[in-house]
């Protein structure tokens, strides 16, 4: 019963959404334009901050990684 109600409720909301887009087309287009502009600003700020952090990270020396020493008794790779 719950699955059927959720499907019915979803279809009703889809129908209301389509009706709203058709009825308020100019308002919806204006909202989408504003959303695209705001998202461009937010994404641009994110990329800018990422670039600054990469510049700062580029000045640091890479960490020194020490390889583990071979166990006693082994002097190197086996000869063929």
C-alpha cells in the first residue's frame, strides 16, 4: 500500500511541476538563469581556492619515504 501511495504522490508532484513550468515559463527561465549564474560563481570560487592551495602545496618538499630493508640472510634479488 505504501509503495502505491508513493508512486501516486510522485505522479501528482510531477504533474504539478509540469503545470507550474508551463504556467510560469518566464519566471522559471529567469530562475534557471539566476541559478546558472550563481553556480558559476560558486564553482569559480571553488576552483580558485583549489588553485591557491595547489600553489601553496607546490612549495613544500615531498616527504622522504624509506624503503624497508631486506630480511637478514638476503643480500639482493636471486640470480638466474
